[in-house]
C-alpha cells in the first residue's frame, strides 16, 4: 500500500514536470516564429516602399511629358487659328473691294438704262412723225397702206401661190403614199407564211378492204351511229384503201377522223365502242385546241392572256374565213401588225395583241348569237384585257371609229393578210355560210338537241330530245323546219329534212 502511493506520487510529480517543460518549449518556439514573421513583414514593407517611390517617380515623369505635349499642341493650334484669322481678314477685304466695285458698276448701268430709254422714246417720236408725214403725202393711213399692199401682192401672185400649194400637197401626198407602200411591202416580205386553203373532206387510210365492211356494220348500223355522233357524212366508195369524211366543220371532221383511226386500231367496231371512241376523240381535240392557242401566243411572245382567251384562240384553228384558216390568219396579222407598228413608232405589243384577237368571236359565233366583232369585244372586256387592245381590234371592219394608231395598223394588217394571192376563196365561204344558216334554222326550234347539214346541204339531220318531242311532234317539226327553210334560204334543188327521235334505256348490272 505504501509503495503504491509512492509510485503514484512520483508519477504525478513527473507529469507536472513534463507539462511545465512542454509549455516552456512551446513558448520558445512561438517566440522564434514571431520573430521570423516580423522580419519577413519588415522586408516586404521595405520593398513596397521602394516600388512606391519608383512608381511615383515614373508617374511624375509621365505627367511632365503629357503637360509638355499639351503645351506644344496648344501652341500649334494657336498658330493655325492665327493663319485662319489672317485668311478671313484678307477675304473680307477682297469682298469689300468687290462690293464697292459692284456699286459703281450698278450706278453706271442704271445711267445707261436711262439713256437707252430716252433714246428709245426719241426714236419712237421720230417714227410717229415720219408715219404722219408719209400719211400726208400718200393721203392714206398706215393700216390702209398695209391693206392696199397686201391686196396688190395677193392679186399679182394669187395664181402662183395656189399652184405652189397644190404642188406641195401633191408632192407630200406622193411621198406619204410611197412611204406607206414601202413600209407595207417590207412588212410583207419580212413575214411570208404559206397558205393552204381548207377543204371540206378528209381521207382516212385503211389497212385493208375488209375494214370497210366493219365500218358499215350490219344493215349499216355502225356507219349511221358514227355519222349521228359526229355530224359528218362518211363516204365508203370504190376508192381502194381509204374512205372519205365530208363536213364543212373542221372540228367534226377531225373528231370523226380520230375516232375512226382509234376504232380501226382497236378492231372492235360496234355502236357502244363507236360512242366511246368519239368521246375520246373529242377530249383529244379539246387538248389540241389548248396546245394550238398556247403555241400561237408563244410564237408571238404574248404570255399574259387569261387561259379562257388562249383556249378560244386555239379554237380558231378549226375555223375558216373564205377558205383561210382563222388562226393562221390571226398569227400572220399579228406579225405584220407588229412590224408596221415598229416602223411607224406605235405600240408594238398592243398592235400584235389586237391583231391576234381581232377574230376571237369567230370561235363561238356559231354557238352564241351576235357578230364575231361584238362577241370578241365582250369576251375581252369580260376578262379585263387592256382597253387599248380592245380599241385596236374593234375597228377592223370599220364598225367603230379608229380611236388609236394601233387600230389603223390592225385594219391594214387584216387587209394585207386577206389580200395575199390564194389566201381566200369566196365560193367556199359562201357554201359554208349556207350550211351554217341551215343548221341554225333547225337548232332554233325548241326540243332540238343537235342538227347536222350533210351532202353539201341537200340534207339536214335533226336529233331531238325524246322527252320533249314525241313521234307526232317530230313529224310537225320536220314540216315546220322545211317551211322555214323555204321562206328564209335560197338554194338549188331540194333539201331533205330528216328528224330523228331516239329513246334509250340504260341500266347497270352490279
């Protein structure tokens, strides 16, 4: 027990001594560290002071340089201002001198003007005195003397004046006529299109003679169906290898031709197939009409006509005027009108457009009542075509006054195109007009669906709507049409009026 306490006491004493020694050691180390930090701080402070002194010196030197530069620039500016001021002073002195001289010149000029006025008054006074003296000597006033002089000159030279004026008028007229002939001749020579007069028949080549029998059909039903649907007359004669399609209407002939060619290629020729091929042919003709109109406008460089007008222009391909194709005639006119307008300094585009559409009404004149001129004007106005174009085309038959120079040019181009040798045939035109009038009489009656003039106008076939006209009505219609033809038309021989009433019943098996 006593030993344990002794050991414990020694341990306590040793622990206390160790703590004191550790504390003293730490204090000594801390003092050394503080001394080293203070020394380092003092060193850095000294360095900072040196840098500060260096920066201050550099700043003072820079400031001194800036001040010196500013002083130099100020001196230079003051020198420049002095020079400018001296220049302004010199200019001011010069202006003052000029102003003084101007005042002197102005005074001299005013004095001269006054002198001129005085001289003028004096001259006028002397002139009046001279006139009065002359009037006293001649016993005439100045007006009477002038009139007397004119009368004597007029009496002496009247005949010479009249002859000179007439000669000038004649020479001028001859010059103008020669100029006009030269312009027209050049235009015709620059554009020359070949002319082929349209005929009223079309030949269709056949692969063999056996096809003729198929086209005729049993008891002629196929050929009758084709004639009824197309409105043409099909002539199957002894001509080997071909048949003839006859009609005054080029569209009908072309539809019949295309339909026949399709039927021959197909090989199956019977009424239902004929109707189908005729419809296909009509669609093809409509497409060809559009292409023809687009080709004509592209050839002339006219690209902004409305589409309906372009289609009507294409329809002119299947219209004739005195045997001359209307579309070719219109395109030719447009070229000639453009060249004439260029030579005369008129509006080339208006002249070309007016010439191209001058016969536009002929595309529908067989469907709508009215002259082709009035129909054409209404169509152009409906689609808001430039009024200058309407004025250019409306005078080509002189139904309207010539409102613009282009109207004269279009009329001249129409005469030039129509007067070309071989361009037109009056006999054919009269024949076609007679057939059109014959068809028009038939279609004027109520209940008539279609009417076709055939056999050179010796027969008119009328197809009626069966729901509107019965068998008795068909007989009466034939009688009425014949009477009207007798009263309104002049024709050789007789015309057969053939009224056809057909009833169909169609049903589909599904």
